[in-house]
C-alpha cells in the first residue's frame, strides 16, 4: 500500500514535483533573505566600528564621561603596554591606539608665507606598522583619489575636496596647527602623500589622516592615547564583547582613580545600542513578513493539492478505503514533501548564502566613487537562525495546508465526494 | 425464489432546499435477489443515482431502512461501510474514473491492496479479472492509452476483481458508442451468469435494456413500474 502511494506520488508531478519546487524555493529564498539582511546590517555596524566606535573601546574613566569632547588631557598614560596586555589577555582580538584631533591646515606659497588656511578634522591611526589592519578598516586604498598612502611619519592624506579648494597637491607641504596634550599650541609640517574621499560632504570639506606616531610626536603624547579601540577577530558579537568588557572592568573594580582604564562596548556609544536593536528588529520584521507570505503560498499549494484530488479520494472511497486512511495518507505525503522540500531549500539557501558570505557582491562599482563611508562589498552573514528560519515554516505550512484541505474529506458527505466523480 | 440480498423498506431521501425539503427518493420499497440483472430507468432527476448511492452505502436514507447483505445502511460506522464496499460491492461509473497515474493492473489491484492480499494472490486475481473482460494484454498500459470501451472494461475488471455480491453501475454505457455499449453489457451479463453477481444499473440506454431481466421505472423519486422480463429460474 505504501509503495502504491509513493508510486502515485512520484508519477503525479503536480502532487510531488511542483509542491516540492514551491516549498524548496520558498525556503531557499527565506534563508538567503535572512542571511543577506543579517549581512547588510552587520556590514554597516562594522563600518561604524571601524571608523569610530571599535567593537569595544578602552579609555580613562574620566575621559569616558566627557567622551564627546575628546579631551586629550584625559588620555591613558602607558597606552603601549596596555595595548600589549589587551592583545595578550584576549586572544584573537586586535587593539589599536587612535587620536582624533582638530586643527588648522596652513598652506604656504613659494616664499613660505601663508597662502590659505582651512580647518580640518583629523584621524591618526597606525598606517606604517607592518601588517596593520587600520588601512583596511578605513578602506584607504580604495578611497584614494590621487597620490599614494603615506610611507613616512611626516606624510599625510588630505580630502580631495579640501586639496582642490586650497590648491594643494601631491608632494606639497603644509603646516598643521593643533593642540598638544597639555593644551599648548603644536605646529607640525606634513607632506601630502595622497588625497582621499570619505563619502560624507561634511567630512570631505576638510579632513586629514596621519600616522599615529606623527600625532603622538606633535601632540606630545608618546605612550599615551585618548582611546584604544578593540576589534574582535570577526564581526561584532554582543556576547563576546560583553564577556571581554566585564572581565576587563572587573580588574579595576576596587580602583577609584579617575584615570583608571575603563572599557565600553560598541552598543554603549553614540546610540549604537538602539541602532543595533532597531536594525535587528527591522530584520526580524522583514523576515517575518516574508515567512508569513511564504507560508500562505505553501499552505494554499497544500490546499489546492488536496482539493484537486477530491475525485481520486472519491474513487478510493468507492473502492472501500476508509476516510481516515485517506486523510492520513494525504498528511504523510505532505510531511514527506514538506521535509524533502524544506531540507533541499535550506541546503541550497545555505549554499547561496555561503557564497554571498565568502565572495560577497562588489558594490563599489555601482557607486560613482569609492569612499571610506560606503561598504565596498555587500556580504551575507549566515547565523544559526538560517537553519530553521525557512525549514520550520516550510514544513509546517505544507503540512497545515494538507491538514486543512483534508478536513474537507470529512466535512463533505461521502456521497458528495462521490458526486464529483460524475462529470 | 432466490435469496434476497437487498431490502428497502419505505426508503426516502430528503435534501434540504431553500423552500423546505426536496424528496429525491420518495417512499421506495424494493427487494433485490441474488443474481439479478436489473436496470433503474427514468428521466433525469428521477432519483436513480441517489438510490444507487444508498445501495452502495455512500449515502444513508433519511427515512425507512435499507438493508444490504443484512446490514442496515443507516446504522453503519465509517469503518463498516468501507468494509462493505471493499469486500462486497463493486462500482462502475459513466466516466470510468480510473486513477490516471497508475497502470491498468494497478488500478484493478488497488481494492486487493485494501484487503491486504499477498502479491501472489493479487497477481492471480487481477490477471483473472482482466481475462474475463478481455484486456489482459493491456495490463501494463496507462489509462490514457486506452479507448473508452477499454477503459470501461478495466472499470468492470476493477469492480469484479474482489468477486463482489453486488455491482452498481451508473450509466455505464452513456459515454460509449453502440457497438462498445453492447459488448460491455454482454460482458457484464456473462459475469452475472457465471458468478451470480447481482448487477444494478442506472441507465437510459435502450440497447442495454434488452439484456435486463428486470426493469424498475422511477419517476419523481418513486417506483412507477417494476417489471420482471424473463425469469431465469
Ligand atoms: N446533494 C443534493 N442536494 C439537493 N438536491 C439533490 C442533491 N443530490 C441530488 N439532488 C436532487 O435529487 C434529484 C435526483 O437526483 P439524481 O442524481 O438521483 O437523479 P438521476 O435520476 O440520477 O438523474 P440523471 O439521469 O440526470 O443522472 C435531482 O432533482 C437532484 O437535483
Ligand atoms: Mg444520475
């Protein structure tokens, strides 16, 4: 009997192949959509982490309370050994000093007199150490409009808009006026190595990137840093970051020195917490809507499959099969199809997501210009949820469709099912 | 007198309609005996199909009692009525109603699967009944490859394979040409004589009628005339 039913299932494509394709396609799309949305969300979080927040950040307790002002005089002293210690304590993580500063760029003429002056915001990061990941974090290679990356501490990168406006080119020198650690004036000469684009008009109007060593020297900040940014090996992970920050802060629990190191998480900064939660909620909502739509489609497919077969059921009843046996066979068929469809859908969805995660889609070509603030490659991100987000609705809705359409077998009188045999 | 295998006593079937109940069968009392070859004739809407459905335990009478092989149709459980159909009643339809995805052999075999017969038994019984209707050579064909007459033969084989007591046939020749109609009825008549299976037809077909040994005329759900044509015993 079972062989008989399976044979019927295999031979009748509209009963097997079509629902199978519908189910597995729906499940596949759900899995890919989920991974893709998760990927896009984490991509934009990463962008933020790379430029400003890090996955975590260490600073002095005092600095952390007025972080928005970035007061250099509240910097961590002994930052180099702290960085070393952090790298050692938390395997796989990377820790970097960053100094953000403001200043005036003074462009001299041939005689060395001021030709023009413009305000800049500045970032200093590790550009020169071998194997530094900072260049990648700022996507400097691709954001370069002209010239090259700095090769020496006295070279810097200016935004292209600024350089054009003040008529300063590659190889030209300029003077940076800024403040030292103690608050006195600092003057340092730099040579323009290249020009870049951030992709934000406000920043592109005037920004400067220099090596961290140069900044330390000009601001009198050797071995100190206002902020040490920490990065996990892979993308942001709330749990890991919580563990590390709790562990780190517990070391200083009984220390009430206002200059004690203090670690904050990405979600503690600039409203990132609500952005993280919000984007997760949006992602969940979108997937929920899609899963809902898919369920309705699969359910209807199951329903139609059942209705279409009323004449077959009529014949089987006439032959002396019991209603309950027919109903059961309908549901077993749906379970079989739902299972196979959901498994193949999940596997193929994971396959596509994996490809999108590893290879990504290079979207930099879609933009007129590459820039620091645009993700270059859109990637999917496979999470555990991808294993069940398509599978469960795929299976449940297929089976539910059969369960509900099958109720019709009972509701209808035998003679009515039978009537449908007469054409 | 042969043994009575179906007894209807004051059977009525009422369908609820907008304006009260409609009597599709109205107070019918009839007895059918073993080995009868009997036709229900009458205009469209006279209640032929309704009556066959009650005899086949696909429907129940609203009033009166219908006893088939001693069982009260109105009181059977789903399981009992399925059993009755599975072992004792064969059906033949106007539109053949073969399962399109199965071969001729499998279509006929299905009833026996429900009876949990072994593969060897099934093979023997199926091939025998295909022999009776003269299409054993088409056992492996699909229904779509057969002519209408051949399909109806498969349907007869399917009804006969379980050696039922009763075969109910609703307009079995209505979709067939004259020659095929006659051949089909001849085949059924032969089986009727050989196995003493009771055949009850609903039919309009004059060609069929001359084979019948009893004709029951229905009109508006009532028996208008019950005529025995040539008594065979
Ligand atoms: N489920 C139902 N609900 C209401 N009325 C019904 C139902 N089934 C049948 N009838 C009515 O009962 C009457 C008898 O129907 P039945 O199908 O038995 O006629 P019939 O003699 O088989 O006709 P035909 O020769 O056209 O097949 C018809 O008037 C029909 O409209
Ligand atoms: Mg009819």
